[in-house]
C-alpha cells in the first residue's frame, strides 16, 4: 500500500480578494477549513503551508482542525516570493511518502470522491492531474520521483514548468467534478452557484 500525503497551499496574500479570503465564510466553515476538510476526510496526513505571520491567527484560520492529529503546519519563510517557494517548503515534509497531493486552499469545492479517484490512479513515478471538460485542474498528485524537483521550485509559477517539461509522465484523469477548476480570486467568485 502506498504512503499518501497531502499539502494545502495557503500562504498567499489574497490581494485580488481584498481581504483574507482564507477566512471567508462558506456555510459553517471558512474557505480554508472547507479545503482542509477534504484530504482529512480521507484520513490523509495533511501539511498546511502558511505565512510566518499567520501563527498569531492560527485558531481563526483552521478552527476545529487545530487539534487534528493528521494536520501539521509549516510556515514558509519565503512565502511572499511566490507559490514555488511555498511548494519548496512543503517538499521537506514529503519524506516517507510515495505520493503527495498538492491542493490549493482557494479551491474549496473539490469533492472528496474526486480526491479518492485521483489517489487510486497515482504511484511513486507519475504525476496525476484531473481533467474536467478538456481542461486540467487541481489538485495535482506527485509521485515520490518528483519530490526533489518540487523542493527546487522558486518564484510564483508553482509547478507549472515542471508539468510542462514532463508531459510524458502525466496521467490525466477525467472527472465530472467542476470543483477541480473553480477557485476563489474575488468576493464574487466565492458566491454559491445554482
């Protein structure tokens, strides 16, 4: 059985949103808690990547998950330099896993069944990406072979170049879940859809 981990990237500044979108309420939880709930519902050890200045508001950010034994927190010192740096901070904690699913905190509508499907397709050598109506989405599942490359990332493009340069090892999995494409950038994009 493969050892599986998850990383939730939540170290952005929410500049387009106008306030801290991680704390935007979505029903009974905030946006970040909704996103964290998905991998944790599957019993997957989950690392949350935050900014160093988030330590003072940790309880407000993670709510009841603060005592969740499967959740660990990493404060990315270089988070303001971009998503690549946040991913590199997460890579240090990937030791011991065969595959790690990288989720974005501002994509709270991904279904748990979608994560389960992606995990069933992963292995230690490949990269798994969901595909919805012909468009690639999130989360991305990286096999152990790619952890060193993730640790070397810099800047604000995340793993995009890594995916582009290694298309031969990417498995696209067709999903019916529009949540793999839907993120929250503005208050309007956080509104429920009919």
